C-alpha cells in the first residue's frame, strides 16, 4: 500500500489541500516557483501543463498572470483537484491522457509548456521522447519550462526518499540541470537552454527554460 495516497484519502477535502501544501513546503517554495514561472510565460499564453497533478501550483500562476489560460494533461485519472473554482473557466482538464496521445489532436496548439516535478518520475529512457512530444504540442518558438530538483543536496535526498516510500513511486530518479540541458541538446530541435533563477532562490529546485528557434 502507498502510504501518502492512503493518508490523503482519510482527510476531508480542505484539510487534504492544507496538508499537501505543508508537506510540499519541506521540499519547495511553490510561491517562488510560481513567481519565476509567471515571469517567463509569454503574454496571453495558452499554456500546456503536463503532469499538473492537483493544480495547487497553478492557482498561484493563474493569480499572478490573469492573461494566461492553461490546459492540464496528466496520466493520472484525477487532475486539478485543488484548483480554485474562480479559475475554472481558464483551465481545461485532460485527465488520464499521455502527451503522445494528446498531440495527435492538439499539435501546435500551445504558446508554452510547463513540466513541474514530472521529469524525475519518468524513466530515463523515455525522457527525450516525452520532451519531443511536448515540442510537437507547441507553436513554433514556444518555450518549455521545466522545474525539477538538483541531486546532491539533503533536501533532494529527502524528497527522493519520500517519493519512493511515501508517494510510492519506486522508479523515481533525479535529473540534474546539466543532464537535462545535455539531453535536450542532443534530442530536441535547435534551442537555447538556461536556468532562469529558481536555483538561486530555492535550491535545490531549478527551473530550466528551453527556448526554441
Ligand atoms: C509530483 S506531481 C507534480 C504536480 C505539479 N506539476 C506540481 O509541480 O505541483 C507529478 C505528476 O506528474 C504526473 N506524471 C508522471 N508521469 C507522467 C507522464 N509521463 N505524463 C504526464 N504526467 C505524468 C503524475 O501523474 C503527477 O500528477
């Protein structure tokens, strides 16, 4: 049995969101992630959020950026559970959908993509294929913004342990900012890749922007 999901099922809805925020705050300051993301999103963007999960991070982005709309695509059957109702008209939900299926219908639809704390859940051999499908979903020149966790830090080690033994994902493996930039360099169309300021604000969390030509 997965401990984290089992505990969450026992909590009433409001308490679950509070408990989830508290738990997450050990590893990451979502306010800082949202601030860096919000600075990087293009004006009036229709954003693809892959692996958006409960959507708590998106509440902060939607508040900071009233001009953006977001489509959440996640392989999980429940998505956007913590989204505030006042944002529902600006968010499209695609639960239980893999990116490779989503792009069959929605290639070239989005102005930007966000991938937050998802890469380390994807087995290493599938990561470049996953990103290639994300590129297909973007209009030419749309950026991909990837938030993940730099290995080699005590918080990163604790997060990995909790992902494995609390969340129950035994296959989780971190990818460093450098490994991510190396992988995108060899497998994706021409682009520049840079860390855009989260690492300095909230180490070991980083946010890499892939900017396509
Ligand atoms: C740790 S949660 C991150 C939630 C949210 N992005 C955030 O940062 O708050 C990881 C999410 O990635 C999703 N996920 C894992 N692998 C995926 C894949 N191949 N395609 C889409 N979503 C995936 C999981 O279902 C889960 O909702």
